[in-house]
């Protein structure tokens, strides 16, 4: 039971990253909660595979230097110039093109609302990653399999850590601007000022 008297057994859904500590904590403290692994962190695994592949290819192709975000950004967010560069890269380097296709294909997973269809799609994606022979993507597929039910559960729960990630970004920015705080209370007060949506309006006397 938490400090407000609400039993933890009433929590039905929880969104976390793939940290073993978070998973263990949920099983221990929220026994009835279905885990959804946060979309951002799952995408991060696949983006890492894409960048690892670029690094491997770059060892023999210096042209790939400084193109990390050309390959990692969603293509609709690229400028016309960068989009043309992307098309050239994935045409000139077939393995890079195959990896990019896998990265983009996974984006479709998040649109499924039916768990059976989502599972079928993800199984096919993992098979394609294995068949590609691209080690970083094979590794990503293994990570996805190891966290299978929590990823598939997104199709049902549609929950993520977006709000918390945004709040954490604001907190970290406040911490960097102050170059640290002398004590915990000052830091907590700044978090409340920054993220608490406090209303300082008052009626004139």
C-alpha cells in the first residue's frame, strides 16, 4: 500500500524501460500490473543497431562520416538535401539500405491495435533481421524477443513514458544550468518551480 492508502494490487498497467531493476521492481511491488516497455526505449535499441551498422560500414567507407542523423532521423523530418543524401547512401551501400529498411519497418509496429496482428508483425520483423545477416540487427531482434510480452502489450495499453521523459529533461536542464545544488531541498524546490505548474497569481489587496 502506498503513502496515500491505495493498494498497489490495483495498478493494472505500467510503462517502464527495459532495465532489469525496473522489471524486478514491478514484479515485486506491482504484482497485478501488465508491463508495457516504453516505445522510446524499444526504438532506441533499433536505432543503436542502425548506428552500429553505420560505424562498421564507415571503417571502409569514409563517406559515411557525419551521417549518423541522416540515417537515424525519420525521413519526413529530413531537409530535401539530407533526404537526397539518404537515398544516395542506402543505394550505394546495400547493407546500410537493408538495415535502414528494417529500422523504418519497425515504426509500423506502433500503429497496431490488435495484439495478435502486432505479434505476427513483430515475429516477421525478427525473422527478417535474422535473415539479413547484419549482426547489430540480429542482436536487436534478440533483445526484442527477450522482452516480448511487454513490447506486444503496447498494442493493447498504448501507454508510454513520454510525459515522464519530458519532465526528466526539464529537471536535468535545471540541474545543468545551476551547475548543481548545495542541498536536496533546494533541488526539490527548483523541480517544483520548473515542473509543478504552480499558480502564483494573486488577488490585489
